[in-house]
């Protein structure tokens, strides 16, 4: 299959080669937070090369053209495995080598003192690095082919190990001695309140065809230790065993996570090679306190149950409370990479077919990657093939309703049409809203080159007209967009409901500060709507990014109680909702009827609220009663406090 040349690229056609060197491969892009990217590659002589590209694709000031070369006398290939952006704008990269290590680079092209090839234990097969507070990092690693232990390191901003950590880190999980059981971590994701979510897998059995796989989640604190207050340290997100494999994580926007995995519950449960023909894709949502989210089935929600095989899911947030899932190489519409859009309420997004949508017109293989576009849609890239079997890299964009907005089409676009080129190893990362940065390797007669390209959403200029605020109430939705410059004149506010085409609600112009504000009073409580602004730019019709709004149901006076329950004294947070705005009081009574704590707040709006009560002096472990009061209304709830 021959696919059209990329028409939605920001930088040079066919991408930018990393540099003029003949050997630089395994590109690993890391968003720099400003529309550009750090990029890490393996180069000669067995060295790590680090470089930063600006939003326009130029080499950033202070960075050499070939990148910063770090040669530590590696005996094998120092391949970049994982990278992250830190709060100070620097980037940390984890490198797999004979002795694994991390390095950290500032935006100006200097290496952070202490981070010049910071060794991390012995050789590891899996390494992930995440940012931590106080400008430190958490590193998780596993040497699968040696002892199977999952280890964690916590480093401060100077690359010094935190107290309790050393060269060998801390062992989080280790298989029992003299057993056929093993552990592995499958995915790692920063937690919104600090620390990380960790997807773990365990297995027992001597052979692949009779091994039993079981998965669970772990919350790591910011110091790298397991948070035992969340699910007692282990969150089992499936109500019954189903031989799940390779769980992957994405944030749900509310402090919890989505988990997607391969599942053989409806297959024959055999191992390789038969397992490829028995697995389906499932997803669930876990809240910040370690519980399955309301409305989600206890056994997981099917994403694709096509009568074929589905394997190795990828998942990202849709930036609006839902998630996109990508898998391959099969699905409901034939062989190839497929995707599905799942909303936060455990439903398939409008416009998306059951069992998913083909991303590259039934083309593509096991090498595929996924990134959010930051405005409700998704970018994907994959290794695809032309009519004679040459390996190429295809890119694709779908909006939140599963449409291929022009200039994107159902077949996707080829990012590199260099003659005699053989393309592989796509990697992608979300950039500024409406864009992503893609890297890949090109093998041609002149050498092996890592290439980089910025992808953009055709027809959307997110920086020119962007939503700056929104508020949803049961009887209205208020929205404000901000236009940059004076290029947006008269505009139309448009809305789309479920299975309803776009309709124009009003024509309106920006005010003197470049803002477009609109209040929609024709909403239905509980309904979900998309909003956008349409405007003319010369002879072209442009649209802002789509904004998805869930209209809440009318609020009621209710006391949800402690979250979680039982709660530790220091983490006693009480959730409640008010039907009317105004002052409210929370009181805590012991079993003898004595009031031991009280919190009063004035000026609260109608809706859901959370108040912290754990800092009240004298609270001991035991059973208590909460009372919520507002005016003449009263309601109570039971809470258990543990030390």
C-alpha cells in the first residue's frame, strides 16, 4: 500500500536528521515544555548523544550540532530507555548499558553538576525515570534475565541518593526463593499529587503455556516507597483472574489512572504462539484512593473483542477525562493498528465504532506509538509498508470523535520519503497543544540516521484561539476563549451533542482584551457537549480546538464521608456536596457523643467539596460520626480512623 506524503508537518519535509554524523540511532524525544524537544540517541563511539531542538526545529543555542557526546567507555551500546522533563526545565535520561546510568541536561546545553553519567546499579533490562519533588528523580529498574527483582532509586537534584537508598537501590518486589514465580513492572506513571503509579505483574508456572499471570497496581510515594494506605499497598483492579498481561497506564485527570491490558478470559488461555489468537483488550479506571471508579464494571470494560487477536495496548489521556487506547496488529476492521476512545464514565466516545477504528487503513505492525494532542485528540505513528514491502513510518491524527480531519486521511501520511530508505523505531511525545514530536531511524546508503519531525493538527491553530476558562452548572455552561493578536474578527460559537451535527449558537466578536465569552443556557443536565469557535482566516475557515463539557446533574445535599474510609488521621479528607451555596459546617463526634473536631467554611458554592480534618489535635484511632450542617439541613456518616 502506498501512502501519501505527510502534509501536516511543521518542520522540513522528510524530517530533520539528528546531525551530519553517519551513525545516530534509537532517538528518544522528551518534551521541553516550550514547543521543542530534547532528543537522546545512541552514537559512535558507543556513546550517548544529547541535543535540544527549538519549536522551529533549529538546534537550540548552546547545543553542538552533533549533540553533547557522553563517552564513558561503554562495553555495549548505551541506549536511551526513558526520559522526563523536570520542574526546572532540565531533562533526565536513563541509559541501558553494561552499567546503567542517568544523565541530566539543562535547557542551555550544560550538564547538571553531579549528573555526569550517574550510575544506577548493575545492568538493567528495564529502566524508567520520573520527576520527583525538590527537583529530584525516581528511577525504577529491573534485571529480568538475572534475578527478576524490581528496584527503586530516589535521587535529589544533585544526583545524590536519598536516605535509605544506595548503589543497589531498594528492592520493591523479589520472587520467592526456589520458586517458579516471578515479578515484573509493566508501566510507570507520575501521580498528580506526587510519587507514581506502578503497574505490576506476577506469574507462576514452569512453562509459557501453563503460566498464571496476575496484575496489580501500586502507589509509590515521592520518596520511592510503597504507599500502604492505598489498597494496603496493592490494588487488585480485577474482580476475578483473567490471565491479564502487559498493563499500561494513563492519567484520568482526577488523580487516578486508566489501566488497559491484554486479556484471555474468552480464549483458550494457552501461551505462545497460540496466545496471539486468544487475547482481547480491556480497560478499567482506578480512582486516587485505589478503588474502581463508579460506573466501571468490576471485571473491566471491553475495548476490543474482535474474533481475532489483539495485542500489546498503548494508552494516553485525551486531556478531557477519557483515554485513547491503541493496539495491534488486529481488530474489528481487519488486520492493522486500531484505536478506541473511552470516556471517563466507561462508555465509548460518540463517533467511534465498537471494537475500535483502523488507524492506518489496515496497515502497520507491532511497532506503533501513541501521544495525546493535548486538545482532545490523538497522534499515532507506526512502522507501515508500501506496495513492495519497504518499511516506512506512517503518522496519523484522529480527533475526539474519530474523524481524520484534513489534511489527515484514513491511510495516514508517510513522514519520510527519502529514496532507498528503510525506516524503523518510531517514538512520539506530546508537545504544545495541537502538536507532537516524532523521531524514527532511517537506514540509507549514507548511514543510519535518527530523524525528528513536529506534527501538527491541520486546521487548528491552538495558540491563536484557545479556551481560557469554562464553568458547567446544571442550567448553563460558561466559556471564554482568548484570541492572540488581532487576526480573529467575527466568530461563531458552535456546539455538538452526542450523535448530533455541529450547530451555530451565536455570532460574536472578541472584546477589547481579545476574549470571546458565551453562556449557553440551552443545556440539558447530565448531557455532554462539544464546543468550538469558527472563524475566517483570509479565505480559509478555521476552528479552535474542541472542548468537551459534561453538564452536571442538579446538586444535592449529601455527605459522602471520608475518602478513603478507613482513613489515617493525617489523611482524613471529607467529601460532601451542597444543593445551595452558603456556609456549611462539618463536625466529628466520637462514639460517646463528644465533638472532637469541627470545620466551618463560608461562601461555598453549590456542588462538590472536600475539607481536610486530619490536623485536628487529639484524634485517636477508632470509630467516629461525621455530621454535615447547612441551614436547617443535617446528615451524618460513619468513619473509621486508623493510625
